[in-house]
């Protein structure tokens, strides 16, 4: 059942991208469901979600996969976190 859902989602997602690319001059970059997993994980981590809860939701048996592979932090994220801590 989940494979069928995944294939349906992929088809729907590709349809949206094609529609966008047919409408706008600047083409949308290649975005896959896997890219969405990285974005989801990074956004949840940045929002302050408990890392163990995030690990569970991502389906990872090892927290290092969640934190070191799927969670992406940039300089601006680090600056915001330092500023948040300094306010307290």
C-alpha cells in the first residue's frame, strides 16, 4: 500500500513541476521526495523538535543519520541560535 501511495505522490509531484515549468521562464530545479525528507528534517530540527522524536518520525535506527545526514544548518541558522541564547 505505501509503495502505491509513494508512486501516486511522485506522479502528482512531477505533474506540479511540469505545470510550473510550462508557466514560468525560470525552470524549477529537480526536486524529489527524498529532497523533501531533508527539508522536513531540517525544518523540524530548526523548530526545536526533540531529536529523538525526529529520529523516530524519520524512521532512523541511529540518531547520527538524522542529525548528520538529514539535518542541514547554515551560518544564518547558527547566528539565530546564538542570538536566541544570548537573549535568555
